[in-house]
């Protein structure tokens, strides 16, 4: 039974986004999104996740601990011009890492992606050094395809396919 809820990212999540996106692991393994204050976080939400949902029907959502009613991370499918299929993205706040939130949220995002999108594959980009995320992708049955340069760094590209 799931102990999480997934909901679209809203402006009320700006403080959470500001905190999460400035955590050392987020900057190290994902990117420094240059979100330095609440206004930056609100602009990111509007022009990132909300715009993605409007344009593509999917994007990053907020993961909520159902019992505590607290945001614990973000997860969803991203549409990147450089990739041939949607890209699974996720990040968990440092105090909630290792508790199963990412695995549950990724399962939901993958299922929704295959059910609602006209695609039979989902990709994932992961830092060569992000051992926990590599393990998670492999637990989710993603297969390593190749190395690639992403945002100036060498990363692994993973793929998950679904027979339709």
C-alpha cells in the first residue's frame, strides 16, 4: 500500500522547491538551477513544471508523505528536446532519502506515462557517480544504454520499454 500522494507542483510549493533544489546532493547530482529565493522558485514552478504540464500533459509533480502531509520530493516525466522519449526525473529531500519515496513515486510516474502517453519507452539520465539513483533505476528495470554528455558532464542514459 502506498504511503505517498502525488500532486501537481503549485506556487505554494515555492519554499519547498527553494530548499530541495539547493540541497548539496541536488546540486551535485542533478544541477544548480540557480533558484536563490522564493521569487526564483515561483518563476521556476510557472515556467518549468506548470508549463510542461500545459504543453506536454506531464512534468514534475510533488511527492507528499500521505500520513504527515509533508512534501518529500519531486518526480515526473520531463520532455527534453534532446531526447527521443520522455525522461524520468526525481529528487528526494535529504531527510527523506532511503525511505522508499522515490521508488514509489517513480513507479507511479512510469505507469502513468505508459498508460497515458503515446510512447513505449521512458528514458532516464543519471550522473555516473550517483550510485543510489543508478540502483533505483535498475530496481525499476531500466537498462543502461550508453554514456552521454548532459549539461557539460558525462552521464549514463537508461531506457525502460513497455510492450503496447
